[in-house]
């Protein structure tokens, strides 16, 4: 009799657990548009300020690729860690109701993605619309591992203003000639301040007054009479 009661209690607990999980899970097949991206985390050589440096990138790009979506979309991002250290990605400004395991903070909402492994993030843009950004959320990897998120209105919906001729992400960042991982380790061991950056950047490029930068400084050609939307993101680590 006791065994039967225990079996019944166990069955009810299991059933309740599955019921709660089903209720908490984001709705499937609700007509959301799914978009897919592949992020390959790997090292690449970049030259800035007259010297070459090996940095961590997404798909070899610095800044990384822009994610485009519409309000209400679900975006699946397969992150393939081809680097030599653990990494996670955070989707800055995106609410993750009942979906915390896709938020990105290492050792808080997920275990980091180890080298050679892949993790798929499921990002639900339920209410978001406008300009957000994504970045690494492990150590100081986000110094170079970051990019824009552009969320347009739902299909058929209009902008709350006249549609611009062109939209341009402007990512403000920083560049260090030294390895940021090494500098972070030194700051943590000494308790001192983190070394200021050697240059501020716009879309990964220093201004033309910095050494060896005048030919590569970001420039935006415009046409007279046209309207341009600048989607400005502050991805700097130490400057505001």
C-alpha cells in the first residue's frame, strides 16, 4: 500500500513538473518568423595604429555582423567556438522572459561555450524595436566581439517617422595595442585600474588623427536632401 502511494505521489510530481515546464515554455508555432545566423568565434589578425595584432572575432569581422530582425521575430544564433578560450554572447537590451538560458552571462544563466563546442541561442524579440547590440559576456572579450542588432517594425507596420533613405549602424568602441586578456589579469592581480585604450574607434576604425589611420577612418558618403538614420551604439569598455 505504501509503495502504491509513493508511486502515485511520484507520478503526480512528474506530471506537475512537466505541466509547469509546458506552461513556462515560450509558445511554439505562434506564427513568429524565424531567422538563423551562424557566429564562428575565431582569432584573426588586424592592423591598427601601425601594428598588427591577433584578436578574437565573430566570422573574422571587427565589429561583428549585424543581426537584422523584425519585432516579434525569433532569431536562432548558432555560436561555434573555434577560439582557444571559453565564451558566451549576451543580447544587450533584449528581454528574455522564461528564456534565461539564452541571455548569455557566463556561470549565471549558462555554462560558457568551451573551445570546439557549439551553443544555439534562441532570441525572442517580443516587444523590442529599434537599435540594440550583442557582445561577448566572458572576461573582456567584448572589446572586439560585439555587433549591432537592428529590429525593424513588424511586417506591414510603418516607422513612427518618415522612412529614411538609408540606415547606418555607428558602433563606438576602443582599441588596445596590448592583449586585453593579459591586461585584465594584471588589473585583477594588482587591484589597479585597467589601462586606458590607445584609441577610440568608430566601426572598428580609429580617427584620422591617430597614427596610420587616415586612410581607413570610417567615412559615410551622403547625398544632399536625403535623410539618414544613424543607429549609434556605445560598445566601449572603459569610456562613456
